């Protein structure tokens, strides 16, 4: 929440294989069209994934996202409602993201949120070793693979 009381949303995109945070989109609303735009940009940077796993939010169950995934040759997999453990990596990540960043700061504007998220994302991907990655950072693990 911003200091003026307005709530914002984040779309966090994480690579399950190497735990790399590929992107965080921040705005007051993130409809399906915006999600597709973000994913298109990430595919251009990182290549297409085999599968996209999401929860059942309206932006993820839309025909727009389904059509885009089909055009890209990406399998779209929704977790079962009420089963966040089926998307455990992102759920764990979201907890850390909330504790370490969102709950730790007072944000004046979306630009302020974006600045701090960019800094946190850089630290997460390049400075923070993960036990599940043999104590390498996500980028070190990706480069070693």
C-alpha cells in the first residue's frame, strides 16, 4: 500500500528451475492484457518456458492468456483452488518478498515501489545464495547449468 492509502498489485514471475526472479510488474491493476504484455517481454529476454504455472486469478484464467500460451507453444497449468503448495516456489518467494520488501518500507509512489523492487530483485538474483541451489545464487546456478 502506498502512503496515501492506495493499494497496488505485483505480478512476480519466477523460474522454478533456478529460482531466478525474471520480473516483477507493479501497478494498481494488472489485467490479462497486461500480464500477456509482461510475459511477451520476458519470453523475448529469456526464451519461452515449457510450462507456465499460475493460480486461478481472473487475469490467469482469461481467454487472452490461454490464447497467447497456445500461440507460444507454452503449456498453461493452473493449480487447484485452495492448493498453494502446488505452486510452492512462488508461494515461498512471495512470503520473502512481502516480509523483506513490501512490509519493510513505506512507499510514496509506484515509481518508489519500482525502484526498491529493482534493487531487491538484483540482490535476490545475484547476491543471495539458495540452499536448494547448492548455495549458489540463481544467476550462478543458471550459468553453471
